[in-house]
C-alpha cells in the first residue's frame, strides 16, 4: 500500500513536470502563409491565455484579456487595440479556417501594449526633449499665410509649460524661428540627457476633408513602413530600433490620450523611418497634431486654447507611459 502510494505520488509528480514543460514550450510557432512568416492567432491566444474568436463571415478576429481588447480583420493591416487604431506591418491572413498574424506585429505592436516592457532599475522618465518641427528657411506646410514652423514652436512652448508644471524637465531642439538640421535634432536629443523624444508636426493632404491625429514611431527592423505598403522592408537595424517596444508603448499612450482629449479623428499609430526617429537612442515618436489643409483642423490649430488641450493630451500620455513601465 505504502509502495503503491509512493509510486502514484511519483507518477503524479512526473505528470506535473511533463505538463509544465509542455505549457512552457507552448510558445507560438511560425508557418509560411502567402510567402510570409506568420503565427496562428488561435495558438498564440492559447499560449497567452487570451480569449480568441473568429467570425469567418465578417473576417473579424477578436483577442481579449482582462485588460486589453484587440480587433483584427482578415486581409487588413488596420487593427484596433483598446479602441485605438494601429497599423500592422502585414495584413492578417486567412488559410482555410485559421487566421494568422505576422510575428513582427506580435513582437513590436501587440505585445508592447498588452504586455508592456518594464523600466530597468535605473531608468527614469523625468526629462523630455521636445522637437518643434521645421524652422528658419524650412517653413514646413504652408496654408495661405500660415506656416507650420510657427505653430509647431507655439505648441512646443505650450507643451514645455505643461511638462514643467507636472514636474518634468524639458529640453527643446529650437526655441526660436531657426533652421535646425534633422540629424542635429536627434544628436541634441541623444546628448541632452533626455529620456524621451517627442517631435511635433502638423499634417497636410490634397484632400481638404482629411483631418485628425496621426502618431508615428520607428519602423521595426525587417518591416515595411505604414505609408509605403508592405514591400519596403529593411533588414538593417538602426539605433532607433533599440527601443522598438518602448517606441510603440509611448506612441500608443500618447496617441490614445490625444484622440480621447481632443475627440479628434483617429488616423492611427503608424510606422516610418523618419530621419529624427532613425537615430534616436531614447524612446521617440513624431506626432502630427492635425491637418493644416483641413479648414476644420486649421481653425483649431490657430486657437491657443486648442493647443493647450493638445499639450494636456501629450503630457497625460507621457504620465500613462511612465505608469505602464512600472506595471
Ligand atoms: Zn512637418
């Protein structure tokens, strides 16, 4: 009896060890779909304890945890993560009854938000480098007699006030109407002791009805930028890629806060290898705070009260980012 009990205890322990090994190794594996490396979303959901559902009639794919809700669509790069639009590097793919997502998107778009990176022991987020786009001989977008460089500087100064009131230190890449080379802006940010880099711009489109907020972070290594389709992937790793996860988390926190604070049209979190993002050695983003070509947005951009609201939205986003890193 005693021996039997020992044997059964041994068997139970063995079973537990084997099942733990299976759970630990139950990470997602990749498969090739339409020439690209992809991950089965239902398998991924299982490995992360996420709820998964796929409606083959509408093409909607839902992934949900206690804190996050992600909605994807078959054949589309547009995703919604906790109500915020995010552009994936590759479209969601369907093969038979299974749906797939690119591993680059899992690593650099989904996980930084649902499983935020942790701040290292000595990491602080106290000093912010604000970069008012354009300046001097570079006016940026022009709408009638309105120059983008004027409004980026006014917003940057407003943002500086806001951050300082909240206890942050601020470094500006320019404080007056002066031309500053793009490389010099990043160099300044990298050498200033700042912990984050925020580049401020206003957008323009040939279509006057286009309006709203777009937030850009650095395109991950081996992926395509949002506005250039999916065929411009670059293998080379740039300094801006060392913070891929934090870049995305920062972009998500600021974009979400801005869209909510301003009730603006959400044009999404996008990726681009902009000069000011490529060489940033600290988490960085570029935010387009409205379209100068849209009469509706332009009316707001020239309003100081509106610019104060943009500043509040960005500052609240940074505070949320700090909170997420400490989660
Ligand atoms: Zn600009």
